[in-house]
C-alpha cells in the first residue's frame, strides 16, 4: 500500500485539490482532540451496531473500548462509526428484508471514510451476513468480532435458551398445557443476559461459519457475551486489524471457494440454521462465487452432525465454549477441510488448529465416529414443486416424517394463515401437509421466518407435535420440525408452489431428495393459465420497498440484490 494513500489520506473528499482536501479533513478531525502523531498512524475503523432495540448488541460499547485498546497497543488509530443495527424481533416486516440495506450501508461507509482496515462487530442473525457482504464488496482489509451468545436462563430447575425454548413453551401454551402465569414467568427467563441466542440458531451458526471461513480470530465464535474472554478477544481483534492493514489482507484473499467449502462443512457438522444457506450464498455472490446446492448436498453425505446443541441436540453455546469452541469441531472435521486456507490470524486454518490448546474429554462435540446424526443436518430437495430447489433441516425433523405423503392444506398468505390456522372448523388432520404460499423474498416481502407454521390449535390440543410443512419462507435457526423451506421459484412470481390447492397430494422423499406435487401435468397447465400475481400493495412503488422488489433474487442466489453482485466466476463447493 502506498504511503500517500494510508490513514487520513485514504478516500479523500472530492474538492478538486487533494492537498486542500487533506488539510480540511485534518482541521475538522482535530476538533475531536487528535494530535498530528495520532493522525499519522494507520486508521482502523470499528463498526458500531449498537441500538437500544437490540439486546443481542447490548455489549457493543464495551467491545468497542476493548477493540480500541488493541488497536492502540498495536500502534494504530481506532475510529468507530455507526451502521444499521438489526434485531430479528424488532425489524418489520423482517430483518431479512433489511439485511441488504445494512450491507449497502456497510460497504459505502467503508468506501467513504478513511480506514486502512475495519473491525466488523455483529451478532444478531442478519448483521454478520450484512457485514461480510458489505466488506466483501468494499474489499478493504476486514476482521469480524461477534457479540457472543447469551447465558442460559432457568425455569423451575430447567435450563432455558432463546429461542428454541421460546418456541417449545409457546407450543405448549397454545396447546393449553401451561397457563398465562407460567408463560409469563418463562418469558422473563428466556433471555437473561446480553448476547445472541444461546442455541445453534442463525447467529451462532454464522459465528461458527465465520470462524471456519477464516474471517474471525480462532476461538472467537463461542465465547459468551458476558465472559471476560469476549473482551480479550476484542482486544486481540483490534491488534490484528492493524496487522492486516499493514499486510493488505483483503477479504477476497480469505473468502475463496475452498474457504467457503470449509464454512459449509461447519454448517453441516453443527446442525446449523437453514438461514445460513441463504446468507453464505449472498456473501459468496459478492465475490463472484456461486454456491452449488448439489455439491453442498454431496458434502452432507460425508459430514455428519457432531455438535450436541439445541435445537438438534441438548446443550447450549456456553457448553460449546467450555468444550473448546469451534476448534473442537474443526479437529474432528480436519480430514475433510482445506487446511491451507489463509485466515485473518495470518496463519492457515491448519496452523490455527495446531496452535490451539490440546483437546480434552467433553460431551458436546462428538467424535467423527460417533455422530449425533450420520448425515449433514441439511438436505437439498428438488421436484415439481421446487425446480430450483428447497431445503429441509433433516437433523431437526421427526424421523418418521422424512418420508411422507399427505393431503395439502393450503394457506395463500401470512394473513390467511393467521386468520384460519386456529379455527375449530379448519379441515385438517395430523397426517396432512401444511402449505404456505406467498411468503418468499418478493411475496411477503422479505422472506420472513414464517416457515415454522404453527400446528393448528385443535391438533396441538390433541397432542400433535409435528407435521410436514412446506413454504417459500425461511425458518428460524432456533426452530425444529419436519419443515421444507426456501421453495424456489417462489409462489409470488408464479413458481409451482402457487399452483398447489387444498386436497392435492404431496410426497416428501428426503432420502431421494424429492418434494413433489402428485397432480398431473395437464391439470397444472390449466391452473397456470388462470394464475395471476397479487395486486401491488400501496407501499410497493416507492423507496427501499421498490428497490427490494425490483432487485431481490431467489433463495438459492442468497436473496441479494442483483445489481450488487459481479458476474459469477466460479462455484463452491468445487467437489
């Protein structure tokens, strides 16, 4: 990197006179109290994703202070800057709708402001993907720090974890198994500290995958948000940011097709969130790398679920931390990994594993020879309902329902679902297949986490715990059940899911990787002739909503905006 373009000399405001631009910039930033000595040092930007609406990021202010300490100890100048903060429960209509907006904000603020490297602080579900997407597009040296998982809560002697136990107890409440008083007590105990969900939801999944991808320092994924090691990790991250600035280690040197394959192996081994497929496709897409779903599915034949964490298993993220964190998983996966991939630590993935503390006896990460689930946690499906693909989290499904045929009970929209699912006169039986239409990227819009359709109340009260459910929506990584998601093309643009009618037969064949509507082609052709898209909503024709609807791609391409991606140059996995 040329000295003339370091620090305060980077990304000068366009006044037509570079010397004046630098003079003016230094004049104003000196109002912050900086000396000329400080301003001569490498500048490390630090993203500030704190928000009063985001408990997952409650510890961001103290993480920033620790990052700053690390930067200054390494001889750099830390400067924080704000970006959008997204929380899953405080984003209307859904945080996925706003993920791309956050990524644009991150990219443009990295480009617009003088920084030699940037520390990306995120936590709640869509923030880490958005940060990585923006950083990949800006391609300035970058390193990720996550806020870390919450500690577990307790209810009548039972450990609780958001949000798998949120869903489990809410299902009991809907079924009449617990009363208003108890569900209130549980509500107060589910999220007892700062940090992200302490199960293997999307936040924990993306943290583990980011470490395997090489964009986070070793050991950084699983440290609880309130643990002192989280602050030490922040300090180390700040110090290393100065190093990658000097070395010019840009994201494209780390996030290679082989590194994405390592991250996908991690996803399978942890029984991670189905959301991660969409996010990793979006991140890779910013670098011209296409995620090959068939190749990913083949990885699942070789990569078992090893981590005994909710919702697939029994433990929580603090238990994974005590068991050795992501390194314990990487050790078991070692024969399957590309160990020569470079990471932000300055070492290869293999060297990071070798440098970690020695393994010890624990019961959270299983040996490769004794997995929780013999195949990867996620399977890719095709069929006449989903010609471009769909996915199922097979490790979190009821085994008996992985091969199932049933009668469709169709809900045409989220509003229709809310109106009818709990009616006593709903024509539904336990072996039926619940189908939700128009909940995809354009249809909802924003592809909400509504794929976890509730069990109809009258069946829940009769003791039904799971049913096959199909939609073009997503599902929270904290959820469980026999649920087919991300059906593509989505119904709102005329995908075959739009042609399903109540009473049709649907066949799920997970072993055969099929999901099919058992209706003849002639009947489907007749239905297609009369199908019409929904009328535009009043808000669809302006602002960010209009941009979203015009540019958002389908699930298999990451639901990113088409104009933000370069032409696809290669694929991952390359197996």
